[in-house]
């Protein structure tokens, strides 16, 4: 599987998050001439171990989505808003033994982390030039379209118009592209773990999206 990121961009991406509470680095990967580009949130523990986007629990759900769309990983370019795993550290105490353990848990990326990896996503979109972008979850949606609404409000709808890109490497502001893109939004696969009722909504969204890509 190919990545649209150059070695220089990967080095830059790692450098820009070196003082932030994130770990690992998973480049976007897939077809450089895809049916669509998928933009998720950030890698988790599994992904930073094997360097494959969406290979953990959420990835298993995503494969069911791909079956619905009649596509494979080889047909898609898969990336995320942040390329490193954002984590929080929690201490747990065993009820049985009283033993304390410290673990890292996934968390949503912060605005600072999103800005840090914004040049990478901008470069991927420019290089791959996807015919349509599929955002999964609020993080990817807001990174691309700003504060236009939540995924609950916008899922299943096709947007055509400019998208957000970082103004410059030293900027913390997004500006709108001159080019128009097609963007379709649905829920993140992991959302099903917390609300099974979303599954039917996602399947309806995918039925609509399938008509747009085939």
C-alpha cells in the first residue's frame, strides 16, 4: 500500500508533535488513484503497533462498511486528521488485589494536535486529488469543513465547495481552498460501540454514498 506522504513530510509530522502527548506515527495509505479518500480521527494503540490505519476494533466495523460499498482497502486512500495516537494516562486499582496499574487510553485529538498535522492532510488531499472525500466522525468533518455543523446534523449529505487548509506552516489559522471538493460525512465506526442504534443510520448513509462512487 502506498502513501502520498514524502519522507520529508513524515519527518515534519513527527517533528511538529514531538512535545505533545501523542505517540507513534501512522502514514495515510492506499490507492493514489482511489474511488474516494477516507478521513478518520487518529490512530489507536493497535494502529501505532502495526502501522495500518483502521486495523483495530473500529477497523473491523469499517471492513463491514466497505463490504456494503463493494470496495476494498486497495480501492481507497485511508488517512486521518492526526497521524499519531493522542493518549491520556489513567491509574486503575484492582478490586481483587488492590494492585495499581497505569495505562494509556485513547482520547480525541486537541486543536493543537490537529493543527500540527494539518500540513500532512493538506498535502495528501492535494497529491491524491480524490474524486470525493468521506469523513468519518466529527473530528474529520470539522477539520475539512470547519464549524458548519456536527456529524449528527450533516451525515448522509453531499457537500460541494471549498474545504479548509492550513494558511501556512507557521500559522494556526485555516483558510478555504480555491478548488471545490465533494465531501460526504457519516459517523465514525467506533460510534457503534457506544450507540448501536447508529448502525442503521450509517448503513443508510453508505447506501447513498455507494451511488456516488460507482
